[in-house]
């Protein structure tokens, strides 16, 4: 069996080195001006440093350019894509066709990974973007394992899925928290809202707590649970899924490093000895459960759940 790539979201340049040693194969970095929901903010100089370190360990680095772009930023895309190419990025993550158009103009050889987080729900759509230049499609989080395997069998591009971490449930380009605090006359809370990433929406009826934060791209409400399928990898590895992503946003660097080490072991054992994987997978799941914050239980996302629209 082919080993899938283990893609991780680092918090800093130093974290890239730590995660390289811990077994990550690739990294997703960037700055919030151009990328959505990044675990850490990377300036252009830091992107260059991260790429140099990762390449020194034989790893890949992808730069996020998957924000929702308005007219005021479109003219910046050619310059930023040229920077990504010159810095040595292995690919750029995009969702907006404006990025694809800019890449055709300025960086036609820069690999592109299509990622909208919501609309990659069938292989026809994945292949549509593949025929227009994307090498990889990042599938929607709301898909069952059966759907993912079917898409992989019919896709003309690489397939990436998220296997661990929280997912975004809602995004608005508006500063909803800021507007609310402004209405309440709480200017100090407006000033601090971008650095406070421990705010929660509490649904008392369902006993759920939804992390919420604002950045340059607006307001984001995240899932109340963390997806974890470290004990359900075999079927997708056998199907040839190309990349497994660990999402580290709103976690700690230490948490992401430990989870990366565990998934590295799980993937390696599953590929080399599936029977041993079956024997050990519950142990790895238990170790991750011990790391979880009390208000963030683990679940399997939509992998075994029927989606109702």
C-alpha cells in the first residue's frame, strides 16, 4: 500500500522543525491576509525560513491563498503568487478562481491544490478543477467514508481529507463579535478580540461549546468536537487517499506535535502490518483522548454519519 502524506498545520518556524522530526510529511502555512483559519501566522520572511527548514528534512510546504477575495485584494495576487514560487513553495492552496487566473498569468508552473472546504462533494467537481490546473482536491468535511472512497476511485487529481481536529461550521466576512461589542459599548473587548482565541458559544440545551474567533477574514464558528479517526485509517489507506491532514487551529503546539507522532505511528504500522494496526489502534486513540480539553470530546465527524441538508 502507498503511504498517504501526513499534512500538519504548524504554529511557527520552530514548530516546523519540531513537526518534521515528529513525522509530518508536509505543512500548510501562510498569513491571514490571503489564507483562511491558519494555526499560525507566517510572514513572508517566516515562510521562506519554514520552507528552507522543511526542505532540509525532505518535507513539503504549501502556502494558503484560499481566502474569499474582494476587489481590493485581487491586484495583490500576482505579486503574492510570485513570492510563493520564488520562496520555493511546493504548492498553493486556493478556492477562489481569481487565484487560478492570477496563477495562469504569473506562475503557470506553480502547483495548485483546490480547497473550498465546502463544495468538493463529488468527483466531477474535483475533476473540473483538475482539468483547469489543480493537482489536488481537498474534500469537504461533511462526507462519509464511503463517499470519500468513491471519489478517490473516480478522481483525476490527488485527494486530501482531514483526519483530525476541529472544523469550521460557519464563517461570515463581517466582524460579528466586534459589531456586537460595539453595540454594547465595550470598546476594550473589540480591541482584544483578535488575540483572545478562547471564546466559546455555549449551547446549554445540547451541552456544546463552540469556539468562536475573528481575524482579518471575518468571524469563524468552529465545531464543538474534534474529529479523530486514527483508529479508522485502513480503508482509506487501502483506497489510496493521497493526503491526511491534522488541523491544529486553536490547539497548542505541544498537542499538535504529540498527535502528529501518534498518527505517524498509526500510518506506518497500518501500511506495513495491517494486523498489528488493528491490535494497537485503540491504544493510540486512548492517548489522544487523554490530551483532549474537557469541553472538546472526540468524534468521527461525518465519516460514519448520514448528512442531512
